[in-house]
C-alpha cells in the first residue's frame, strides 16, 4: 500500500536524516569530506521544519510511503 500525504512538522527529523545520508552517499568524493562530515541532522531538521510550516515558502512538501519513507517537493 502506498500513502501520500502532506508532510507535517513531526516528519522533519526523518526528512533531515534522509537529506544528510543521501548527500553523504551521493557526493562522497565529489564534495570535500569535511563538508559532508559536518552536515548536521539537527540543523537540517530546523530547515525542513521551517519549509514544512511555510517559513521558507516550501508549502508543498509531500510524504510518499511505501515500505520505506520518501519525501518530495511538489
């Protein structure tokens, strides 16, 4: 079963974790390791929470769920 819904504030930590982990995996060897190591889930959590509640103008963040969680801006 697939669930699609508007992201909520309590999704911010999961989104931040996915963001940081995907950057570290995708950009390893491309972006300096120091930058990737310094990426902070806590910092990204605040950024994503602001986006979810509309402070940054990202009002269309959607959560797709199918076995694992995925998030996307629409």
